[in-house]
C-alpha cells in the first residue's frame, strides 16, 4: 500500500495549473504555499485527508482535497472573482455527471463531488482578500 497524498496533489496541480484564467490572465495553481510574492489571483491545493477503503483485492482511499482560492483586491470586496475561478476548477475536475478518472504511475483519482464550499475573507486595512474554499471528495485506487 502506498500513501497517495503527494500523487493526488501532483495530479490536481497538473490538471489545473495553466488552465484557469481570470480577465485573460493565468491564475496559477500551487501544490503548497510558495515563498514568493503572490499574484493577484491564485489557487493553493491545501489539506488532503485520506481514509483507507481497502478490499481483499485492491488498495483504495476516500480522499478529500481542499482547494483554497484567493483574490487580492484594493478597496473592494468582490466574490464573483473567486466564484468564477471555482467554477472553472469544478468544470475541469467534474465536467459532467459521469465519473472521469485521472491517473499517474501509481494511482487513479476519481473526483466524485464537491462536498463543501465556503467563503473565508481576509481584511488588511484597505486591502481585501476574497477567499473561497472548496472541498472535493475523491475515490483513489492504487494501480
């Protein structure tokens, strides 16, 4: 049995990075918080929680991935930006009612559903950071 967290994070970053835009600008997706100046809009693949779901024939996991969406704004607080980015993410991960899988060398990841979505804004004087956190439930099978 292998730990799947790093593989799931890498699959998510590969799927999303370079495929999310806002106002014609790329919205970068990071697998962890970078130590550089962040752009105005960005996404971080946050917590990954795994629960084993093994059978006698295979190794599986029920995995929840938290996706943090940030939009830094000056003297305004506009949720439509993070909502637009969230919609793009969901359309990539869960494009239809069928369950499509994404894989790497060791795992197949099946994003099943968005289990939660919430806003968690941050205010710093005249700067606002609109923040939306979505959680995606995945079935992850080891190959």
